[in-house]
C-alpha cells in the first residue's frame, strides 16, 4: 500500500486526534509485543482500515482488538479480512445503543451478545474449547485494554499484556445468573425450584446430605459420559420422586428430563433395563441352569418372579416408563417445561443453555464444559498401618444404599480376597480411585462379579472398564446382556470388547482363583445373582439385593410363581455359610430388618448387614391377636469399611502356606524382567528368596558398593536417590536393575523414604536373591511393606 503510514490505524477521524494517535500507537505496540502482529500479518492488518467510513472506525478499532485477543486466548489465529471484521461490527452495532459512538465505545458483556458473536461464521466454524467463556473473557480483556489505552494507564496496559502472553487455560464454563456447582453437576436456582444440569451418580445423596431441595427437573448435558463420569444416572432421581415423593399417586410429581431426542431414546433403554429388566426373549435362564440342577428338579421362572415384584397401576398392569418420568426433547433448540407456578423455557444454542422464567431471561450455562469434581476425602495417615491381602477375607468398600443422606457412605460393594488376589463385587463408583490411592493396582484386582444392573451396583464397573485395564467379568449371560444394553446406551459405545466375559451357571461349582463358587438367582425385581464361595474349608455367602420373607415365599409358591425346590433355595441358600453378607432395605423388593431379626441367634451372629445405613434399635411386630409390640433388634451389625478393616476368614495352615507361595510366584512372574523366563527359572528364583526388614529412612543401596542385588517390590512404597525422590513404586516394580546385566559399583545411595500421600509403614520386608544361590543369573531383592 503506497504511502502507508507507520500506524496501522489509517484514515482515523475523531474529535480528539491526539488521543486517537496515542491509541493507534499503543494498540499497534501492544499487539506487536504479545506476538500477534508479525511481519507476515502486518500488511493484512493495515489493509483492514482502508476504505471504511469514518463513522465505523470506532467499531473497527475495538473489533480488531477483540479478534486479536480472542485469537490469543483461544490459540487460534483468525483470518482477518474486511468480511470477518464487518460481521463482528454488524453484531456490535446491533447491541450498542448509539448511532455515533465516541472514544469510550466498549463491547457488551451480556449473554445474548456473546451468543451472537459465537454465531459469527468465522468464529463458529472454529471449534475451540470452552467457546462462550473464552469469548466472554476476550470481551472483558478487550474492554480493559481499550479503557487503559484511553486513560493512558501504562500499568494496566502492561498487566493485560502479561496476562495475554501467558498460556491461558479456561477450565470453567460460561455461567450467568443464579447457577451453582453441585458435585459434578450444576443447579439453576429458579423460582420454580432447583433445575439440575447433569445427573452424576449419587446426586440424590449429596442433596440430602446438605438439606437441599431435591430437583424435579433435570437437563442432560451434550455428552452423557465423559472422563469416566456418567452424567445421565437417572435411576435414583426417578426412584426418589416416584417412591419418596409419591409420584405414583401424584403424576405431577414425576421427574422431568430434558435432552436431545437421541439421548432420551438411549436413557429410556437404560432405565427400562433397571426398572423392568430384560424382556422375556432376553432372558436365557434355560441355558444358565446347569443340567445337574435341572436333574434335581430345580428351575426358575424369572419373568414370573419379576412380574410378581413389579410396580403396578391400580388397574393391575405393570407401570410403564411414562408413569415414572416425563421426557421432553429439544425441539428447534428449545424445551418448554410447564409448571403450575408458571412457564420455564430453556433455549439451547450449541450447548449454551439460556433459562427464561415466564418469558424473562434469568440465567445461562455452557454445558459443553462439564464439571469433574470428586468429593473430598479425609487424608489417611498411611505411615502407621500396613495392608497385606488375606488368604481368604473381605474388604468392604461400601455398605449403604442410594438414599443414604451421608455422602461418605458408599453404596454396597466389596473385595473378596482369595490367595492374596481380589475379586470386586459390585464396586462403588469411587472404588477405582480409592484402590489406586492405597496402592492396590489392577494386577491384584482384575476380576469383577456383577450381581445385577441397578445403578448402585453396576456404575462402578463401568468406571473400572473405562479406566483402561481389561478385566474378567463373571456373571450370567442374561445379566451381561442387560449390562451391555445399559452401558451402550449411556456411552454410545459397544463395550463388549473392553472386558472378558466369563459366563457363570446356576447349580454347579465355578472355580475362580482356586475357590469354589456356587451361583443362584436371588428374588428381586430384575435378574440378580447371589453366591456362596468356599475356600480352605470355610464358606462365605452373599445374598445380593433380594427379598427374604418366608411368608411371601409360601404365598407365591401356592400361586404357582415358584416351585417347591425354588422356595427351599430362597429360604436356605445363604444361611449355612460361616460368614453371611445379607442386604436389608425396604420391602417388597428388599429384606426388612424385622425378617432378619427373626432368624436364629446362631445365624445372626454369622451375619453382616449391607445395603443399610443404620440398624434400628427396635422393630414393630404384629402378634397373632393383632396386637403390635416393639421388639429389640439383636446380633445384627453393619461391618466397617476400608482396607484397614478387612475381615480375615481363617483357613487351614495348608491353605495359608499355599497362598503365600502363590503370591510370591505371581509377584516374580508379573515383574517386567521375568515375564519371559521359564517356570524352572521362576522356581529357582523362588527358592533363593531371603526375607529381611528395611527400616524407614535406611540406606538400602550404598554408593560405591558392588551391584549384587536387584530389588523387586511386593507392595508400593517410595525410594529416593541422591539425585531426587522417586515416585511411588508399584508392586512388582524394580530398581538396581544393573545387577541383572553386570556387576559394577553403584553410583548413588538409594534410601527408603516417606513422601506425602505415599502408603508406607515404618518397616518393610525384603526378599533377597543372592547370585551364588541363583546360578549368578541375576540378583534380586524383593521388598514388602
């Protein structure tokens, strides 16, 4: 451009030429300093200001500032042309109430303007993260810079420059109005009551714990599942409104779910699996009962049992999904919720929700940026305790239910320990993180038993599957198919390739980790497994979710729902075990404390109660004459949770010895350096083991000594070197590997140390291999807490 002035703002006219000249220089200098104006882009920027009407220059100036700042914040370099600037200027003109703007022109910061800017084709075509909040922040920075330049506030200019030079990651979404964060969700406090955006697991519990009103209206975010978080866990909100708020009597109390038509179709499928269970042609009971059990006359008519427990309308028909919830799909980007108090309208613009109460705009939220806030946990002092998996035992991860008002009480799930390896039973959603925090890695717990497909039992399994390690899943063909339909609906992905399915059968023994399992179906609303497991001459039984009521069993046998053999199984299956884990809840789909309290004392003393947040001191009993009395509850207890409260079931010395040997073999085999060696060499290494003790803070390897030992850990702890602390080492991790390949002097000290959040004890055992005992193949030291 011949005759072009140095300033990039050419042809500028205003009532204050001196101020304009200063602003021209400062804006140009600013964008050169932050790296936006380069030699390559200088001509482009200069050309933008040729041929414009003088009245448009204030708009052009602030637009150019905005686009530059937006580019820096979004890390996207926009192609700046007359057309792009003009599109933004047109939006700006519509929102500025003046026909002749002066030097004090600023960009509006309201939601509607932000949306219109986001709709500009050149901007909407580039899908940068957290779009609407990035636009809002860019507008704020633009206005701050414009005012600072006009006021010649060099300090403010410099601070804005420094801010934009930094890499700015905006991790919070655009929020306007009375919207707050709620444990992995958002809540809009409307005049019609709370409106919740996103439905994470156990959301009802968090509301109850804080004494908040339970929302009736829920809006699904664009992604139902992200970062291992299910944002469409609709079961317990539906159950709460239906049973607790008695929506079965008042249809206006039903939960209202707003979402994309495809989302609604998918969650209807998942909820149908939970409330109605599989359809008759999706139940494979004939394949699942072992021929041995059939020969004894044992059979189960699951459709009949489920029908007998299903919730029905007064007319007798099974309540359809529409009786539980109202589903409202987006239509042309809008959803209207009609309340007795008025009208709630929600407008959806590419995931940015705008809320209108009786046609008045009140709030907005960008749902593309979903929160991921895990509940805070009290830190555990890991330096004063040690966990060694038992030969046979149980660690409870949770013993409660989905309506427990204490969010610290997890839903029922536990680890069954066999030979030092664990099997997860219906893991709670927090179990994967909990085990990682405590050093229990996947190689020691890679098997899961799924009892049934209610969200308080299967949600944690989905988290574990998506954690990345392929697990072995044990359940029936019927339950596995139901789980796949549910999870495929939530994630939109076929998860069958992400785990190994091991079908179990009814009426015979299944070997898992050397223990004998016997499975059977419980009496519940959907297909539900219960089991007994025998190891080392001891037996543990788990009822899973079930109704135990002898009077009901007699009645449904007389009605032809169950056979005599099935009745006997329902009455007796779990009660002959040494340890009985039995659920309790609200009849008629769970077992009452009253019925458990009626059991013989010797049975109750072997029993641990789960699916229950508290055991009452007394229960009401009706005598034959109709009189009601209070009966004391005796010998029923809820077990404590956590690794430190692991229940050890004593087995024979032979099994204890076998278990210890089995663990050491597995530890060596799982080590990277020994994965390919022959079983004979593994045996030689096993025979060469020595056990020692390492005190906390002790130098294990001293610089200058001969590298004659290789360290292999059997539980996680920290080592530190002279150079720097090492991260926590996992089970079967190694150090001093040079001893495998050659003998040389060690060049630095290695010390066992305590680091924050590490799982350590004041002592640690070492199993040591000497070269002379292992044919000088290698030297290994194995460390155990």
